[in-house]
């Protein structure tokens, strides 16, 4: 099929490349000329395992190209809308300016009978408003909502072999077009759910709200465990054996971040309040508050372990991205902790395998080093806040030899406490 992908950020770039891998002729459209130039030359503008190789392959076939002109999308059968929906600067609601701008641009070029398929995460009711906008313009294009379920670090596999595909449609022609797009994964048995626009919008939002709630639940248990002397990791193992609960996303620590969960639960709450149903998801305010408290807890532990003040004390912060296998520092708990410690006067030396450049752009006042050994050298305290494999596999004795004082905060409960204590460390985990 002929496909356009509008918006070539994290979601759009991966989706466009994967669609070309599936055999479609794809053009990625974005107004950022520098980003388009990178993608066109085979350079991914962000770190995502597997994407550079897939991008090279897709470009070499001639099935993938990139452009800054919407006119180049005019002959597409399906237009995927993958623009960002960030949190508004003056509130919790989603900023939909980019969505509406993209729709208005597509209305001017989309052929009658072509499909605009939304992938962006939007407040419920947005798709219906967009469908009315398209109808009033008389373009003859169809609208569907086809939410994405990508995990950063696994985005390529999640696009090529998704665990489910959801269509929100109002016309059977839209279903037929999407079936043709996803013919390969559907042929391998990927579940397909066909529903209305509102339900499709809610699927993504509800999934993120549930995951955020599960993470904050175990972090709330960590707060109780810290007060009572219990071990939240063993607690999670025990309740995780219950099939109704499951062990995944029950890892207590510094909490969630990134460009999705935090802003999506806030936007969901704001939308529910607009609909007069704020009480239905009022608990998400507490989910957000619990999550943010874990960042404060790490800073409080640092102050406690250094005798009541971190002023001019050298602290090695291990990790800057919100999760491993990503260079994304949006709403990153790790970067937030580094910045808070710096604000208290600590001599922070931060490191990360992939996130330094993005972190520097946000917080240039911090000191960054690429090598973990350099970060640890002379430190009085190490704080592990992103569970990269190279940090999980650090040797306690070698680490102690680098540091001035053997103290470590395990903000992700990623280390084995007994091994670190045996090496002479004062070890503190969260909820342990």
C-alpha cells in the first residue's frame, strides 16, 4: 500500500520504518527539516535498539522516504497520524495543537476514500471531533483510531509483531484498509479488536493508567515497608505469584517517567473532569503523587546517608534516562534526582550510556562524564537511578576501590544487597 506517516518523532519514525519493512511504500512527513534530513540519510534521531539497522534496510529498498511537504503524502491510501500530544504548559490537559494542525494539512491533500488513522494518544472524544472536522471540509477522507502500544527499547518488535491491534472505526471501508496494512501480523495470529472511536482512544489511555497505578501501588507498599522493616521486593515476589496480580510492573523503586505515563495519566484526569466524571479517576492524582514522592525519598536518603547535608559532597548519579535502552530524558526520575541533589549544593557527577546529550540540553549546569568509573572515582555516595545492564553488573569490591566512601542508594532495587554489604558498602534500597 501507499502510506504516509505524519510526524517523525519516536512513534512516527519507528512506525514509518516498520511499515516499509512490511512491504508498503511509505513517506514520513515532519516539519522539522533537520530531523527529516537525518532520517533520509539513515541516521535515527534518537536511540532505539534495532532501528538504525531497520532504517538502513528500508531506505535501501526504495520503499521509504522522508519529506517536509504534505504534498508528498497526497497519493497515500492510508495516512497515519503520529504527532506529539504533550502536556499543556499551564495545566494537566493534553496539548492538541499538533494534532489539529496535522489534520488541517491532511484535509488539503488527502484523496476521497483515503484513510486518516490516528496513532497519537489523545483524550477520549478527540477522534469524533476530528471526524466532524474532516466531514465538514468535504475532503471525502475516512477517519479511524489505531492506538500504538510501543515500549521504548522494544519499539521495533512491538510494531512488527504487536501483541494486539485495535481499530476504532465508523466505516467498514476503514477496517478493510487497516486489514491490508496489517496483513502480515494478522496472518500470524495477532489479535484484532474492532470497536468504536471512543473505545479505541480509551484503550491506550486506560492501559497507561493501569500500568502507572500498578507501579505506584508497589511504591506505596515500599513506603510502608520502609517504616515497618519489611522487604518490598520479597513482598512483590509473593503477591506476584497470584495469577490475578502478576509480577510484571511490581518493581518498587524511584518510579516511572518518560514521555507517556506521567502526561497521559494527567491528561486522562483532566479529560474526566471536563466530562464531569473526575471522581471516576480521582485516584490517579494519588498515583501521580506517590510516583513523585519516590524521587524525593531518594534525595532524602542521600542527605541522611551523608550526615544531614549533601553540600559540596561528591555524588555519582548512575543513569539519566527514564529507563534503560533509551536516550529519553523526558520527565526522567533519574535526571530529576540529579538536578535536585545539585540544587542542594552537592557536587553531582552524572553518567549514562545514551542519555548525556539530551540531559545536557535540559540541565547544562550538571557535570556529565561518559565513563562510569570516572563518575564513581572519589565519590562519597553512588546513586543508581536507571537500571542499565552495566550498572546492574558492577562489581562491589571494584566499585568500593574507586570511591572515597562505600555508600550506595539502589533507586531501582536492581542490585543484590548482601553482595554490596559484604564488600563494605552502606547499602540502601527503596522499601528494603
